[in-house]
């Protein structure tokens, strides 16, 4: 097999050995470890702690906008399928209530360097409604002049002037859900969007001076073949977005009702999925994209690759990011926040969300308070996820431990990855090798102390 990374011998045997089930580590501990013992009061306590100390990290804001007009069968997001656009006004009123409650608790230090609108379909909202939302956000938070303002966009919702409108509201990054251009695949997942629609949306984004344009692809969908997905890649490479996310479809119909509408016999086999992944990686690299990590690629001059090269790459609930570690404040149903050494998640239904806010309560359903050991392991796992060196001396100094003694068991487990050429270990650092970048989830799992405990989640394959 031709290696998908230059000058790297990558055998199918190696992939099969380390291609196990595991978390994606957008957080540590992962969201399936959140529990109801972490309450609204717990979240309020962490907001108060932040308000009471100087030198806080800047804020990253996430707003979950759950409405979609139609159901995509592959979707695992928390969404509400409706054509009743009148529901938006009510949702905005409650978002305002939630922001007011948080702002009152967080204190005057509300500098924000990042905003992400996710969903659902953020562009389900009209221009006026999005303008109202941005006015609310700017009322409660102080966005820096260089803040990253990103929005997820369904190409089917893009009309004349949509991208110019979004740019006028301050958005400078966007992401289009492409998934696959093949008509048979689109029919099988109930998402019809011709290539020309995406081409026009990307072209309009460039005219509106968006700084970074991302396109999401999904491999492993029904009706996909090596040949058909190759044609999708050829088309997207011609469109030339700045970033491409190549996601592995996780078929979990018992967990996500929409996926029960997919005909399982139409899904490609595990072997076909592997070949599609390897072909895709090779095709993207040949086209000049750089492998960032996990399922992310970018053009060489994109800021994501610059962050990878200068070791300032970070990872959070939105994936890879160029910004230093932030406190994350999430708004809306099911939104996740990270404040200090805590995570919290809001209730998943709008009825529960509205009910809690009507009572003057923040709609927290569950969360997690990290111990010192959790914080230490999070630093190591997230460093590995960004393929950066784990500085052993710095960790010993910062945490007051003897790394070799503290992680003796983990270091013994890492031997197999070292012997396979995926990492190197010396007294100074643990380093991810070029081919090891494909397996950072596996090496990171070694430091996850919760994997031996029961969970209700089903993890995806690493590749």
C-alpha cells in the first residue's frame, strides 16, 4: 500500500493493530463521564471563582441553535426538525435570559476571543434574527478586534446576500456541511445539495472576505464506494476550501433515531471504509493540503497549520483551534461550558430549557469537576492530540510529581506504540512521530483513567 503520509511506511497491519474504539477527546474527562451530581450551583460556584480572581483566561462562546427544516439521516446532533420559523423568536428570548444570568455572575471581565454558532442549522435564522443574536452577544461580552467568529452553514439555506450578511455581522470563518456530492449517497441520507450549490456558497464566502472556509466530508455513508467518494474529493479539491474535515460516520441507530432510517445493507464494509480513508488522505495530501490531526486538513498557509508548526495548536469542543486555552461559555439547549476546572452541560430539550430559565435558574443538567489528577491527565492527552511534545520536566515542575513514577503503568503501556514507531520516549519528552499523528487517540487513551469504568457511550473507531 502507498503511504498516505510522505516518507512514512504505513502498513495495513499497523492500522489494524491500533485502529481501536476510543474517544475523540474534545475534553478530558469526556462528556460521557458528566453526572447529575454537578448542579446549577456547582456551575455558579465556578463562575463566581472566575469573577473573583484577576488574570482570567479569555472567553470562547458557543451558542447552540437547534432548528433544522429537514432531517439528515446520518445526523447525531441535538436538533429540532420544524418548518415553524416563528419558534426562533421565543428561543432568542430565552437565550437572552440565559446570557443575562451568566453575565451577572461572571463579573466585568468578559473579554471574548472566539464565537461559534452551531446546531442544528444556524442559518435557519433570518438575517434580522441573527442580527438580534449578535447584538445580544455584544451586549454581554467584549469581543476583541481579532476575535474568531465562526458559523456552521447548511449550503441549502444560502440565498443571495447570505454570506455578505454574515460577514456584515462580524463573522470571519464558516463551515459548510458537504458530506458527499454523489446523488445516490445524498438520496440515501436525505440531504440533496448539488455541487454547484456548494461552489457558489464558497465563492460568495471569498467575495465576502471570510478568512477561513471549511468543508465537512463524511466517509462510511450508505451507497458510498471508493470510486464515488474519489469523485467527491476531486470536486471538493477544485472548490478548494481552506480547511477540510474528513469525518468517519459512526452508525449508532440505537442511540440516534434518525440513523434508523439508513438501510444498513447499503453501508460500506469496514474494509471499504479503510480504503476510502486511505485514498482520501492520499488525495488531499497530493492536492497540497496538510494533515493537522485526527480528521482535519488545511492549506499550508491556513492559520491552523501555522499553529501546528509553532506548537500553539489547541483542542476543545469545536475541534482544533488556534487560540490559547479559554474558558468556554455555552448557551442554548445541550450546550457545554468549561469554566476553570469544570465542565457543565445544559438540558437537552427546549421545554426543560425554558422551564428552568422561567424559574430564574441556569439550565444545567450535569457536569464534572476535575481533580488535580484529571487536570494533569488532560494536559498530557490534549498535548498528544495536538501531536506536540509532552515536556516531562515541565510537568514534574508544574505538578510536583515524578513523571516516571507517577505514570509507571502508562509508560509500560506506551512501549507498544514506541516499538511500532508511533512515539518516542526519552527523559525529556514523549514525542509523536509523523506516522504516529494518525494514532494520537490511541496513545492518548493510555493516560485516560476512566476507560476502565463503565460508560453508556459507544466510541467510534480511531480511523
